[in-house]
C-alpha cells in the first residue's frame, strides 16, 4: 500500500528490462515456458529493416518505427536532444499540419506515442487493423518529409521543459532517478548525461541543431519498422515497398557507433546528494556493469531478482521486513555499450542510516561469496519467465519486447535468446557475476538526503568527456504545403473479422457469481476476486482500514506466513495485488496457466483466512506512514488528496483511502479482522477469469477454490449515501514553497455509473480532456507549452463521482492553467457539439476500451468495475453501441448541467508566492493553507477550532 518513492523510482531507474525467451530448464516450475516470438523479417535496398508479427486474433495493428538513435547520441552541450527531437518529429510534415498525427490515430479509435532510450527512439501507434496503410503513410511522412521549423522547435522545447519539471524537479526522488545515478554510474560513456537533459542545455539549443541532428542520424538505414497485429502479409510487403522503398539513405551519414568503453573502476568513492523535497533519506551503491548481450547479462538479471524482486527477496527480508527500511531496490540497467547495477534502500526515519547501509552491504557480500540456493534460483527464473509471458499476451507487447532487445543487440531473436540464457543460469553463474561486477573496490556509495540542491555535491570527479558535434545542417527546411496541394492520407482498408470472446457466466452453489472468457492463446491468465467493503466503509478516525485489510491480506493467513506466501507465489511466476476502491475491494492474481491452480490456492487462502499478524501490521503501518511523507511532498499526489476532501467533505467518499498518519496509527489488528469478516462475504463475492484459459476450465477452478466457502454472518449492507451532499465551491491553495512545479485541479460534482447520462458525459469529457486530442491538451500543451499534458476524467462509482481536470505546470503559470480549465468548462456546455466531432470521440473511447479487453488484466478490470456498479458483464461488449446512442444534444445537455465553471472547485499545490496574486484576480476568495502539517482528515483541514 506504500506508494514508495523508490518502488516507483526503481521501476523508472531500471528503464527497460531486457527481453526474455526460452527453453524450459529443470529448475523452473514444471512446464513453465514462454512461447517464442514468431516473426518474418526482410530488408529494403535503402537499409530499412522490416519485421512482421502477425496475429489474426486481434482487431488491431501496431506500427512502430525504431531508430537506432538514442540519448547516447546527444551532441556536445546538448543533453536531452534526442528526446527533444522525438517530440519535434511527430508534429509536422509536408502533408500533415501541426499535430495532425493525433487526429489520425485517436479519431479512428487508436493511440500513439513515442519514447527515447539510451539506444533508440521509437514512434508507435496501435489502431484498428483497417488503418494499417494510413499509419504506414504517416511513418513515411515523418521519415522523409518532416517539417522542422521554429514554431515546432519552440513549442516542443517548452513542453520538454515542463516534462522535466514534472518528472525530475517536482517528485521527491526525481533528481536521484534522472540526474544523480547516471552521473556516477558512468565515467566516459555518453549515457552519463541525463536523457531528459537540463533546462540550461535545452535553452541553449537552436533550430539548426535540430535540423543537423535529423540529417545526421535519421533515415531508413538507421531504422527498423515493426508491424504487429492483424494484417495480410502480402499486402504488408506491397505497402512497405510503396511507402518506404523510394526513401533514400542518409545523404551525409554520421556513424552511430559509440567506440568508448568504460574503464574498470578500481578505487571506491562516495558522495552525498541533496535536494529540497526529500522526505526520507536513501543509502545505496552503484557499480559499472556490462552492456546488452554480455555473457553475464542473464546472470545479472537473475541476481537482481534474487536480491530485490518481491517480498521473499533478500533485501526485503534484511531491510524491509526488519523495519530498518521503508523500501529497497536493486536493478541492472543496461544499454548497448555498458550498464550499471544500483542497489539502495529508503531508510526508515527512526533507523540509523549507517546501520541500513551496513545491512545492505552485508547482503551484497553474501551473494558475492556464497552460492544462492536452488529455490532462490528457481523463483527468480519463474518471475522472469512470467514477466515475458505478460508482455507477450498481446501483439503490441510482442513487438515491444522484440524491438527493445533488437536495438540494444542488433539481433531480432535477442529476446528469445535472453530467456534461454536465463533458463541456463546456474548458482555458479550468479556468484561469478556478483564477484566480478559487485566488487567493493569498484563501488560508488551514495546518500540522498534533504537539503539545498547542489549538483557539485554529487558530481563525478572524472571530468565529463567532450562528445562529438554534428555537421551543420544543409539546405532549407521544408514547410507544410498549402491545403490544396497536400497529399491526403489513404482511406481505411477492409476491416478484418474477429470473433469476440464468449463471456460465460455461472453462479456457484454458495452464491458466488463467476464470469469467464478466453481472451487469448498465450498461456497466462488472470483471476480477479471482487468483494464489497471499499474505502467508503472506513470511519474518518480510522481511514485506511479497507486498504490495509486488502494490502496486508497476503502477509499471513491461517495456513501460511507472509514469507511462505511470497515465496510460493513468486516461485510460481505469479503476481498478486489487492486494492480497496471506493465501493469495493479487488484481489487480482496473474499467473502462467500451468501454475494457475497452484497460485489460485494461495489466492483463495488469502481471501478466506487473512490473519494480519501483529508484527506484520506494525511494520507495514510504519511503512505506510513513512510513505505518506513521500506523497505529501509530491504536488500531484497532494493535489489529488486535497481535491478528494474538498469535493466530498465529511461524506464516506471524502476519506483518504490510504489513510492519514493519525488514522493509520489508530488501526488495530481487530479492526482489520472485523473488516474482513464483515465485508468479504461469499454471498456478495464475484470472480472474473480471463486470458489463455478456456471458460469451462476457469469456472471449474473457481468452484474448486471458492465453491465451499461459507460464513455464518449475513451479507453486509452497502454504505448509504457515500457521496453525501454537494460541497460548497472553493478555491484552495496548498502552499509548498519548495515545489518544483505546481499541480492544478479543477473539479465538479458528476454522476454515478448507472446514471442514464453516463455515456453522454463520457463523450463530453472525451471532448474536454480525453487524451492528446482533447481540448485541454490542445490549449495547454499544444498551443501554449504550459504543461507536459492536461487531461480530464471521472470515476465509475456507485454514487456521485467527480469530474476532474488536471495538469502540472511551472509555478508562475498555475493561475493561467486554472483559467483555461474554467474557460473550457464553460465552452463545453455552451458550444454545441458537432456530429463529426462526437463521432471521432466515440471511436477514440471505443478503441481504448477494445484494446483493454485484449489483455486478461484489462478485461478483468473492466468487467469487475461493471459488476461492482451493479451492471452485467455483457455491458463490456456493448460500450461502443451505448456511445452510438448518444446524440450531440444529449452530450451538450450533460455538459451544460454537470460541467459548470461556476460550480468548479479549484485546487492548486505549489509555491503560492509565484501565482497567488494573479489567482485572486480570477477567484478572490482563495484559501491559502501551508503544506507543512496539513491535516487531511476533515474538510476544514483541521484549521477551525
């Protein structure tokens, strides 16, 4: 339940775990395997590599172009440039005006994005399969005819600066993730520089730099096109020839090769980094490590999984389970030329940081000097194989796994080879890799603590190398052709026929409803158990009981200890999660089908007999309270908590699901047991199973696991009026002087999920803030570069929900963003919707929904939500039809009634001194409340006596 700074941080820091594939080894669970990625490959005369991954079980196609150009190619003095150029390239071409690409994807029910890593930049879309040719046309445009002009350069540079503020300066551990570790992990490789860049180097960049970067690095000879999904192979070959065959190679190519290699580190060193909003100190170490494709890469994958993966890992046992640390992490981050291993702990504020550091080092010394056990080895391999199965569940996932491995190795079969190598890792391999790469004399020890920002404190003593500069751009920049001269994108092709999975429903003899569907053929499945008793059942004095009862359920049952549960699930390659929403609690288990029944037995034991041992409760309560310290330092997190409170006041929905420091301290073991015994009742339980498992098998398994579950108590009565009465309109500023960015929220009271206006509001909201084609995104990011993104949405709830618009921006523009929110709220209800606009938004919403249904976790999430709100599972297949019934008049009426700016509450968390005067000109009655010591238990924030 802890949203740990560095549970999040570890994932971000690890970047992409190298892909994996396989032959099952004897120490894996019997039968556990991941199917190879089947593909066809060819290369055009101009050097473009093409990889096709067909899948006729999906109604979509993913087109992705992978350029072997990444942040390691940033020119001298231009860190973050590959990332900036990623933003630039998608914006304009000769035949595509500014941001036309958004409409070409979202307006047909697709999604698009791009990303930059050390070794590559990729641009990708997933759309209904009939739009394959349209997407290939856009990739041709962006490769061959991009418009790189001052407008797009200035706009995207502003957006990237806001992204940097949002991802680096605002979060408590953003600087550690993006700046500190890489600076000290490398000495000579260009990966030492932050991939996101710096404000100073972004400001010093020029349009000519962007044009030179494109001419030096971008062409068919540096790219791989990966197409995955439902398509005809012969047609794909013809389209690829037509759209890419005539694009010339780079005219004056610059070699992509990075010749530098990291020298061996033979002298240890240490540093202490400081940042202004760090709530809990971090202690850890960094080592240099081999690049992708090394003979030791698979062993390091296994090693770091043994050390830090899950609740049966060594670091969790030594640091977290003992209460010395709030969280711990260890990961291997790699790129083509080199990598690093980082290991760290977020220290419990009552613990001694030196003691935590010593415990961490003791565990590292053990793995260097003593063989790992057969059980540990098998568990780590099972986890890594299961990861691969989850990625390979969809065609898009297979494309990304193959692509990520390819760009770091040059080998399209590297993903499969890596998994085979993992299967072959021995205890001796792990110990050898640990002894070689984690030597004490090669270590950089780090501390990250609160203080003034001081990059000199963590600067690598090795002088930063001088990296290459690029030849100057030649010729004149292209421009968008006049409207009458532009080539139009090709029309949609034939839509493939795909049979939707059959949804099978059955009620067990004890009243449990079971919903099952086979959503794919990859041998992995998800079981979701839905019970009543969400966060709305908490009293305000003990807010967090429902979430604690859910998240601590796997910390000990009548039959298994927390360690036994973690070890069993992890050895089976299973992932388990539990969460208490407002209206109910979800338990979710995903596991390879071969291990599904064994993992399900553990799930059933957790749901039916969670015991909440006192020592587990005491430790996890302390971790949760420490985690709140982290969340209260993040403007975005804090704005969400405040908005919940001011919109619902003292009603049940207004409590903090994760609790407050005071409410968590008050929770007892008896509270958790009473919650489970009251609310987790078979008469009100529902089970959803989907994935690569037949419905008959899924239903039979649900019956085996839960069919004999009986309790003596009557079924619980739902909470009455959980949303309470509508609250007064307020303008609340939480003053956080050290905030690196301001979080801005505008919220209005909305409707329950079963309200007849639901689909009308859903469509109106899609116009307002649905993705990158929404009006908020257009006004705030595209036109003004004020934020990395701006969106709106409302939750599915049994009682009134809240429609919220949100964005993060630099502190001085917080008032401007708030005014845009209010203006767009007003426009939504006063400017009638055109039929064409709503038709596009219908496709956008329907496409997102359909893609979610393709994975077992997505299917279960949608169906569980429907069941929780009292709707039947078949509604999952009727979503598009329900949207089609909404008229423009219906959507306009819903917007006018519900999205009224006069009824909008504004919440801003940031440095008030930079925007408060301008905000008062918009909303004179502003409440300014210090972030320090903020009380989130009552709507008056504890300020009234």
